[in-house]
């Protein structure tokens, strides 16, 4: 069941809650959880509920909760009686989160949705029991607004390190609200022909969880184009919330910096909305993880090209940086034994670290084991 404007708020919706009292105002003081029957409490009130994936998560703590605290007077002026934040964490954690944000009294209720029972009942929680981001407005028992944040979309591309691509994708499998589309250059496809256990076929990558499609250069124009027909690299640009080029080869690096767009991947990058104005949204970033021979990485040409991405077109490596002017984030290579047999700097950043950065940039919760 999903909630729609015009629906009655469901009956018997019970959350867990620790009321704020002066005696337990210290964050180290626990308080006693009670049942909070939202169906009854909200039957004669105007209520704003916003759900978040988890307490104390970086972006939720840095932007979402403070935003509601800041706008609380405006909400009260519009007749809102109750403002509540909801997450799957237990009542103790939710209470501590409220205290950490300086919330006193019942200004904002920090409610626990145990095992995301309510959120699951309306289809707005993942299989791990974490709530999605959503907002609901209830006016005297009737839902007047209900909206879930749309799913996050990752456009993934990949030198020899392309063989790490299946590992990155598989590590993101537990994020139910994540969709992945893979763009392979002709060179990348050569490493994915089923040559070994660590080099699966392209067909097998297409079957990995969350993968919606795998594209190659020949998919750009499959038939004669006519006005009004979609253009793949533009559609991918619009669709993606983030582009991850892992690995980034020396060849593709040179093409990007010099504006060459002779394949599907570089067409997407060349058409990227670098201002956020074309598609009418926030500026979206491109993560690049260089991977090449040590001699290639240390080349003066490479240093100049990385400087362009990292400094001229770069952004702060911070998920909370909302005022950045660039769109590239360079994930610097590391020293390791390279595929050619050399040992030195130039190896792609450890794939597990890349996964963690993707999760943070999209504000995903790392899946529990």
C-alpha cells in the first residue's frame, strides 16, 4: 500500500518515542521509551512528517534536520501543529539525535519506526529495514501530501582495472533505491570477455543486481536518426545523478581535458550539465579514478591534465559542499603492483574505497552485513 494525497492516514500506526524532559536533557541521559499512537495523536492536528535513512548520517545531520529546525517558525505560522522526524533507529538513538541537534521540548518529535514497520507498509523502506527519504503532510487525519525521494542513478564506466567493475557494482547491491547503467568503451570491453574468473563477460555484468543496462559505442546510433528521437548520450546525462569513471585511463583523461568526444562515454562527459542550469537542477559531479602505468602517471602531460580536472574543474571532496563551482572529483591513484608487472603509483584507488565514496556522495547508508 502506498500513501496518496486524499487518503486517510492509516489506523493503528504506532511509533516508539522518548518524550523530552528537563531532567534527561543531557545526551548521556537515556529516558524511557513509550508507544506513540500517531493515528490517534494526529487525528485532529496538522502534521509534517519527514523520514530519513538513519540517525546521525552525514547529509541528514548536516542539511535535512537543520533545515526543518530553521524553518520551524514558518511551519508553525502555516498552522502546523506537529513536526516529526522518522527513522528506523531505536528510540534511544532518535532521542540522542534530537538532543545533538539542540531540539528541546516537543518542537520536533524524533520518532522511531521499529524495523521500519510503517515505512515498509507504505512501500517506502528497503529490504534491510531502513526508511527511504520521504515527506508526508497530514491535515486532521487526511493525507494532503506524500512524496518519496526518487531513486539514485549511477552511470558507471571503466583500462585493465575495468576488471574491478563487477566488484564495485556487487558491493552496491543492497541499496534497493539505486539504479546503475554501465557505459563501456571499446578498450574496456576487451578486458571483459570471460578470459578468467576475475574477467566476467559483459552479459554477466548486465545480470548483476541494480544494473539496468550496459551500453557500448554502437548503441549510440542504432538506426537512422530523425528529429524528435532521443539521443543516448543526452538521455544518460539527464538520467544520472552521478557519473563514475572507474578506471579512468590515460587515453580517456586526455580526451576529456581536450574536449574530444569520439565515443559514447566522452560524449556523455562532453554534454555534462556543468552548471546545473541546463537540466534545471543541482550541479552533478563526475567521479574519476585514474589507473595507468606508473610512468604514464608521472608524465608531465598527465600532471597537467589532472591539474585541470582537480583544480580548474574540480570540487571539494566533501558530500556536504553545496556551493562548489566545479564538477569533477579526482580519486587519486595509489602505489601497488600494476598489471604490467611494474610496482609504483598509478594503480586505481582500492575499489572498496570507491564504493564508500559513491555511497557518501549519494548519501546512501552503508549496508549492514
